């Protein structure tokens, strides 16, 4: 409901986002240019020329996950996304714990990146103009910029992300075109996809990096209320995002291998990990393109920050409407229709963390970025695993007309594959952090600790606020509108909703 009345506070801007808009949000969160230029060279060093296949395998795994995930999105219309799915499938206690993990995970994925913004911008200024800038003022300026982007309307954010995403992917396409037109260093080769180069010990490390490169694609469902046609827009955007990222990552890494040659690229990556992509684009396109790539890495980071900021704001809004977080977080701006209070609180939290690391004289990249991001990444992967399991349990309990492929086969396969992926990332955590065993142990313990704390909070909520517990993650009661009136916004589930009420299955004619 997009209109407001004196008796009804304004809600989110419904019916606004197209499939392309939502795709921009989720692909921007993954920061393709930053992932390629900053992380892909490490994957090449660890896994050799078979690295492109690792990105394809990760993409296939997440596409399998998307089958059950998007099927459930047509049946569970609550604004809580991951936690609502898990609550509906695996029970309210685990759903409440998942909500806490989601907040920690998404905040971890965003706040740590302010360290990357500071260090990358400082590196760019030094490389292009010989100017040495301190990272902290850059990070704080970034906090204000991202706050403003989240404060404005969702369609404003979509337009900004669309421009930035086209720019960052465009420079990678330009690099690929230059390499292909020149025929690479020694002619084009498909050796990267040969089994002998893929099935090597280093592939496990490549897969760990590859899965981390997709983080954020699952946030399509968070924008359900603002989508024009949620039943179609959300699944399409999810498949487009995961399909594009998987194919694009593999293609770009393969073209960089061709730029140096199968026999030279690993040595080149090991010798200059941070400069591999810049060296390639300088050779095949020109020095001006390398300078432009430096600038676009900064804008890529800004796009990722804005995408995660918007996702966090909507999670905060949903939990405020549930009654779990303070009601003030559910306030919607009367003009921009954005969850502006949630955005302000999230920005303040980011400032506290960034300033805390600065006071401790921590490195913005190796400590602020890597130490804060790693638990966030693990948390979101754990949520995907729980969501896959929730799909199976949900459709066993609820009458539906979906096929077994969508409700059993794909979710079970996704759960197995995601469990392996989570184990790979956890077992290779030292590659992500470069930290001591003690620090890595603490980082790995964050997600289980938050999950356990969430279960304790769920028990306390059921005992002290039974009405809130009963209505947690319940489905909207208005059949024609996924958003229902609420004292703080026009898009929530009323606290009086029937407890443990499963989502009302939609007929194939209404969704397919």
C-alpha cells in the first residue's frame, strides 16, 4: 500500500522494483570488479589454471539452492526472508536465532567493507596522483554517503547501483575483449576446464573463495514488498543474479589466464597478486584503462556497501514490525518511503565499529575488513543451509501443488552441497584472514555463539512476551497484498496473527 492517510503511517514504496532493479542490488552486493581484481589472483595461485571451473561449480551449487528457495518465496510472503523461511520450516526458536544471525551476518558483510573502502581509495589516490590519504576519514565519509543512499527512495538506490554496476562490469568486459581480440599471449586455450586441471588439491581453496564471491545474491527476497510482481520478479532476479555471477566470474578469470598464458599466469599472479588485472588491462587495452579500473574499484566497493545497507535496513524494519526490535526502527520516511531510522541506527553501528578499529590502530584491510567480514560470510552461508533444510520440512507439512524436484530433490541436494561449501570455507579460514590460530578460532565461533544466543532469546521471548512470540514470522492476513497495516508501517504481519500458521499455498496459475 503506497498511499498514506492520516490514520495510516506511510509504508515502503510498493510495486516499484523491476527484475532488473533487484538484480542490480544483489549483483552489486557481490562487488564483481573488486572480487575479480582483488581475490581471483589468489584463487589462481592456490588452484592453478582450473580456477574458472571453481566459480562455475559454486554457481551451479547456488543455482540448485535457488530452486527450493524461490519456490518457497511464492508461499511464504512474510518480510523476514531467511528467518521467516526458517521459522516456517524448522520452528520459531530456530527462526528467531536465524534472525539474529542474519543481522550479525549482513552487518558484518557491510561494516568490514568500510575498511576496504578506506584502503582502496587511499591506494587509488597514491597510484594515480601520488597523494597519501589516511583511511579513516575516507571510511567515515563513506558511512555518510551510504547513509544518504539508504535514506533516499529505493528506486533512487536502484538507479545508482545500475550505473555503478554497468561501469564496473564494463571495464572487465573491456579487458576480456582486448585479450580475445589479441588472441591472448599464446593463442586461446580451454585447458582451464580440463579435468586434470580442475581436479587438483588446490580446487578446494578455489571453491572456498568462489562461494564467498557470491555473497549477497540471496537478498532478492528481502525486496519482496517493493517488487512489482513478487511471485515472478523475485525468482527471476535470483536466477539472473546467480547465473550472471557464475558465468561472468568464470569467463573473466579465464580471459586473464589467456592474457598471460596457461604456463605463465600462476607465476605472474604469485609475483604481483594485487596488480595482475592492472597489468593485463595495461597490456591489452592501455594504461588509461588501468587508471580507470583503479577508480571503478572504489565505486564497486561503494555499490556493494549501498546494496548491503539497504538489505540490513529492511531486516531491521521487519524485526521491528515483529516486535523483536524497538518499534522506532519500523518508521518509514513519509516522502522517500525508506526505513530511515533503521538506516540511521545501522550507520551509527558502523561508525562505532570503524572508530573502534581505528582507535586500536588496526589495519583497515587485514583486520577491519577480514576480521569483520569473515563471520558475516559464514553466517550467511549457514543461513542458506538452514533455509534449504527449511524448504524440505515446510513442504512436507503444508498442502501444495509443487513438484518433488522443487520441494525435495533440489533442496536436499542444495543442503548437502552447502554443508560441504561451509566446511570448505571454515577449514580454509586462514586463507581469508591471514590471522593467528587464536583469532581464527574466535572468528569461527561467532556464528555458533550467535545462533545459541538466539535460541536463548527465543526461549525468553516465549516466556516473557508470548504474544510477540506467537506472531513471529506469521503470514500476512490480506490475501491480495503481501504487506499488511501495522502501527509503525504499512507492511507487516500483525502481532495477532495465528501462531504457527503456515503460508497459504498459491495456485500455479497465480505464480507461474
